[in-house]
């Protein structure tokens, strides 16, 4: 047998032996000729013709009239070795030609070495993979045609899989190669049923790659025969419909027409396509799925969440409305924790969805007092999340009852107190403080059985088990009273203690002897543990509190010094200038007799004085040796002086602008003056927006009187301390601001 034939047969046997694992099928490691590589990359067929000898050419010599033909085995072997060479990545010359789209080069190579059609590179890509990836439909047709002509089993080449288990159709789907996908499906429709390493069918891969045109081609061919489940399969038990609902309503409609039962197929987390559509938020697709199979709205996932819960969690208002429109009783669906969709919305702070749904469907207000498996209402959830906006929304609805006790014995006010950080002063605008103050101001109540625990600290788990409930305490008292009222007959007759009393005393003495504490000892021990915990926590937080207060004093000190600097400089750069030396009253201000000028001078002086006082207070508060209460008092007065200084500085600026521009340009000076005077008020409203919103809620719930001067339970006053009357901060600010304005403007009249 000639060497050429033996080598060709050996190569075909190696590359066609697909029964062995693909990782063992490697191309022969013969280095590719650089010139042949250049020809494959550039498409220069002349270089290829020079390097490769035609198969029917042989060496010969002419002797007289006779021609002697001698086969040149070395030349034939050399030509074959050229074509069997590979690059470092294992690419043959046919891989390169197929990737570049050089049709003539590929045709010549296939004609000379047909075994290269099935040759894989290091990533196990065949030339068909390369052609499909770049979308060269002519190259794909050429390869398929050569496979058919030369008798190599076409399916083995068509179904070859690379390192990711992708066949050529996977590559076409991944890169949206529509014509290539059409050719491959016309050749073998079963390619659509093959899964890659990630358990993706070509249809699913086309969907997640947004190759929608390829998906339409695959669906068109799938209509004509019964497709296997793998033709629409995806990872984690997903189907193509799971991906389609996120991509295209048109393909979703086609899939539902093709396989309507796909709506009930759940992934590994139990989520149906409707769960995905509810999460994505396309209400048109949700409507399409519900019309196809209404029962899917009542299918829960592995976490017990129904589609309406998912939509509420993702704040998809239109989807929630669509589900409620088709199924009005969907509001009764509960997850594993007993939460309805409004509970979930409050849990994820989706207040905009809640507002819109309740405004459109007022009957859903009944859900605002519903309790979950732990007894928590939406108000409990909002307080736990420190969601001030949701708390105000709920409390402004008078149908919401604020004193519901959950299964742990806590009302919303109890939870607010647990979250309240008492070691942070001057944070009236914080969410925790505003929520607690708001609940106390509307006369919400703490649970009676938990008042002592909230004051003395939280019980440990063992103590909580030992502590009797209200019913148990009542039973104990009742049994004790009965025992007192009904002494034993023997004790009545003899005037001696009963045998049961003796037994109890004997048991108590034996318990003490054994080292078991009595009831009083247990109480003392638990009380001592509580005191130790509270002392430890207070000592640990005291250092942090001092550091926070000192940093606050330093930051405020910078602002105070800036106001001192600005107002001091403004006092010597008067608007209008000074009278010249050659005039009467030389060296004095030109506009000294103007009323607005007097306002300017007085307000500037007040701002300077208040800022200096604030600086002194802040220097005192910034000293670490000052006790906690003195530091708080100093910071409080310093902040009030700073607000007064800020108001005076703004007044001075406004009056300075007015006195300089009013005679010639009142259209500019008057608005600037008003803006300057309103700056402190605007700044306070912005800085204390939460406080003003709190007062608005109290006004709606309890009226103006409770808003201006609230009457709060004594226990709540102790817990909230100086936060118990939020209106007091607003009143103090108004007095400071308008008092400063009154002093300035009235003093200028003198």
C-alpha cells in the first residue's frame, strides 16, 4: 500500500473514531507551514498551489521515445504533512480558512484532505464550528456538501461538540447566525435537541443570547414534528419559556402555541414562567400567561412565594394590578411566613406600589392590619425596617390600629424603643427617633406585660422561659388565694401548719443544702446579671459617645469660626463706602442714616456675637474632661446660637445687597433680599424634614393641639427624654429665627 494511502486511512480512522472521549481526540502535532498559514489567512490560492502538489502528479524521466513514471513517495508525504499541520491552538489550515471565509482555499483543502472536516482543535472546535460562529453560510454549505459527497457519515460531523459541548447549531444560536441555523436545521432537525455542558438547548441559548431571529427559525422547524423535552430545556430545570418571558412577547406567544403546558414547568427553585414575568414587570406577557393558564397564579415557588409576591417585591405595579384584575382573591395568598403581598411590599420598602394599589383598590385597606405567622402587621414590619415613610403612610390611615401585639408580645412602639439608640444625642431627625416619637405622639401604647422588660433590658432566652405569662401569673395568684382561703382540716383543728407547707419548707432547705438557689435567690441572680450587662454596655458605649460628641463639637466649631470671620470682615467693608476726609463727618459711613443700612449693621453685629458665643460653647464641649450632661447642654446651646448667627448673617447679606442696589435695580435687590431672609427657614425645613413630616402625621391622627403641644404618657416621656416633644424643636427654631429678625428690624428704628 502506498504511504500516501496508509497515512490518509490512519488519519480518517483517528478523526472518525468518535466512540473515544473527545478529550482524547487531538490533532497530530505537526507544525503548520508558515506559508500555508499565510495562504489560509489571506486567501491567496497561488501560495497554496505552489506548496501543494496535485495528487495525480508524479516524478518521471524520458528515455528516448519512452516515458518512465516513478511515483515520488517523499513528495506525496510532504504535501500531506503540509495539510496535517496545526497551530499552537490546534487549528488546521481548514479551521483558519473556515474562520476567515476563504471559500476557494477551503474547497481545495477539502478536496485534498477530507479528513480535516472532522479534525478538532484544542477547544475541540471543528471547521464547521468555526464557520457557524462567523456566520458564513456558504462555508457551512460547502462543508456539509463535502461530507455528503465523500461518504463520511454526515451526522458525526454535524453533531460534533466542542469543549463546551456546543454543536454548530449552538454556535449559530449564540451569535445570531440566522442563515447558518436555517441550513443546519434543514440538514438535521435533531441538532435542536442536543444540550451543551451548561444544559442549554440551542433554543434556550438563542433566547438568553437575545438571538431572537434564530429562535424564530428553530421554532419554525419544531412545529413540524413532536419535539423532545430537551429541545426547549435550559439549566436548573428551566425551559425556553422562562427565558422568552424576559425577552420577547412574540416568541412567548409562539411557545405557548407550540407547548401550552410549559406554563406549569417550574425550575429548580419552583418558579414558573409567570414568576419570571412578574419579576421582570412586563404586564402584557403576564396577561398572556394568565389567559393561557389561569391556574399558574396560584402556584408557589420553593420559598412559598406566589407571582403576586414576586411582583410586589420588585415593585411592578402593573403586574400586581393585572393579577388582581384577573383574580380578585389573589390578595389572600400567603407565603410560608403567612405574609400577603402587602406584607412583602412593606418588607422591601415598596411604598410607591402600596400607594398606587390601595388608591386604586380601597378595599385592600383591610390588609393593613393583617398579621403574619409571627403576629406582625405591616406597621410592625415598617418599624423593624426603620422605614419612616411607610410608618407615616400607615399612621395617616386611621383604619390602621397601632397597638396590635405580635406573638412575641410587642407592639410597634415596643419595637421602636428597641431600635432607639439612646446614646446618640442631637438626632431628632433620625428615622428611629422620629418613628418612636411619632408613635408616642399619636398615643400608641406599649404592651403592658413588657414594660418592665423594656426598662430593665431584654430578657435572655432562659429567663424568658422561666418568666410566667400573664395567664400563668393569674393562675398562680388564684391558686394562692384559694390556698389561703382554704386551710387544711388538720391545721384548723390543731392550729399547726399543714403537711404540705412542711414538705415545701423541707424541700427548700434540702435544695439550699444541695446548692440549688431558691426563688428569691434566682430573682437576685437574674437581676444581678441584668445590672452587670447594663453596666458593661454603658461603659462600652460611653467612650463612643464621648468621641461622637467631641467630633460634633469640632465640626460645628469650624462653621462657627467661618461665621465669625465673615461677619467680622463685613463690619469693616460697609456698603456705600465712607465719607471723604474733606467733607463733614469724614470717615463715617455714607449710608449711615439709611434704615436698611442700620439693619445691615445690627444684624452683622448680632451674627458676630452669637457666633463668638457658639464658638466658646463648642470649645467647652470639645474638652474631653467635661462630663456628659454638661457637654450635651453646651452643644445644645451652641447649636441654637449658631442658628441665630446664621439668621443674622443672612439678614446682613440681604440688607447689604438691598442698600447697594435698591435705588437703581429693585427688581433684583428685592428678590435677593427675600431669598436671604428665607434661607434659614428653608435650611431648617430641609435639615429637619423628618420632623416636619412627623408633625404632619400627628396632626392628621390627633389634631393640631396634639401636634403643637403633645400630651404623652409618662413612661414614653422617660424613654424618649428630650425627643418626646418634636414640636418643641420647631418652636425653638421659629423663636430664634423670628426673634432675631424682630430684634434687628426693631432696633434699626430707634
